[in-house]
């Protein structure tokens, strides 16, 4: 009788120890049986339903290009957003990539590739249109904020 009880206890202990959390880990050390998985963007183990792993963040089309960006840490915006440089070299804000606001640049063509081309004429907000600037500036490279089209109301 004692032998049966000891065998049962031993079997029960073996089953439960193999089911303990933390036994299944991926190559990064994430506990798979705890619901964790590796996120490349943040370089951490995360539970996707608690903290979604952001996709690689891209710069917004209208964001200024800065040479110091190579020393900055990776930008982290949620899916569907882009990063806009703001102030110092590594500072940025995340914006909805699919919509523009009033007075945002909706069209700009850059021959010199000094800035990114922008062609979002159809993404201006309701009651605004992508409007050319009123002044007539002739320039070798029309890539500047004065010659860019903007989302404006009342046009």
C-alpha cells in the first residue's frame, strides 16, 4: 500500500514538473509556454496580446532628412504610423501614415533627392484639397516648403 502511494506521488510529481512554466524557451530565452515571443523591433520578449510587437517604423514622407539619424536608436511607432523628425536629431513623433492634417504637404517633387518625394493628394482630410502654392517661384530644384502643395480648406 505504501509502495503504491509512493509510486503515485512520484508519477504525479514527474507530470507536474514537466508542465511547469518556463521549460519551453526559444533561442532568445523567451518563455513560449508563458505566451512570450521574441520581438525584433524592441529586442525583447513580449506577449503579443498585451503589447503588440511594432513593425519596423519608417520615416514620414515629409520628415526632414538628417545625417545624424545613423546614431539614433530604432524608432518605435505602432503599425500604420510613421515617424516625423522633431527638434533634435533623434527626437521624433509618431503620426498616422494614412491621413494628413490641414496644411500638411500633400505633393512635392524633388529632383535632387535632398528630400523625399510626396504624392498623397488623395489623403487630405475632408473639406480640404491638395492646393498648389499661390506664388510663382521658379527654381532649379522645386524641392522646398514654398513650392510644395498643401492640404488647404476653402479651395
